[in-house]
C-alpha cells in the first residue's frame, strides 16, 4: 500500500506541474512587444515582413534589420525610419538614435547601416520633414 500513495502523489504533482507550464505559456503567448507590433503592422502594409529579433533596443538605440534588394534601398530606408518613427511616438522610452540595417545581395551578401537622430525620425513620421530633406539632414 505504501508505493501506491507515492505513485498517486507523483501523478498529481506531474499533472499539476504540466498544468502550470501550459497556463504560463498561454499567459506569455499573448504578450508581445507593443513597439514591435506597431513597427510590424506598418511594414506589413508595404509587404515587408519582420520577426521579433529584427527589432532590437540597446543603449537608447533602436535597430531595425530588413531584407532588401539593391534596387529599392532608399525606399526601404525611408519605410524603416518612418515605421520606427510612428512606433516611438507612442513610446515613453528615451531613444537617442534609430538605426536601419538593410541586407541585400549583389553576387554576395552585403549590408547597409544608416543611423539618424530620433528627433529627425520623429519629424519625418509626423510629416514635418520631407523624404529628400530627411536624407539630406542625415547625410545619405
């Protein structure tokens, strides 16, 4: 009779542990980064897909990584800066800079990284700065 109780308690404990794992996973599954969601939804309108690891924040710099083609780099930069600008308008995090990295291929893999101050990116997103003026101000 002694082993039956041990087996019973092990089954109960395993069932309860499994329930806790599933419950915790369900709670966490609905919690995505609102900054990522905002950037992703705007880029999706222009058929640009990103994953969560494509948006990183480190030392006040928000970095967005995009896959592109050699023929549309400037438009992708503009779309990236605009999308990030729209997202950070709603954020209370004190960003300093926005960096867009575009990966593209010309015979071999290459990348282009362009950085802009957050004030200029916000002006672009708010429509107070045109695209050509924006690129002139960031030196691209």
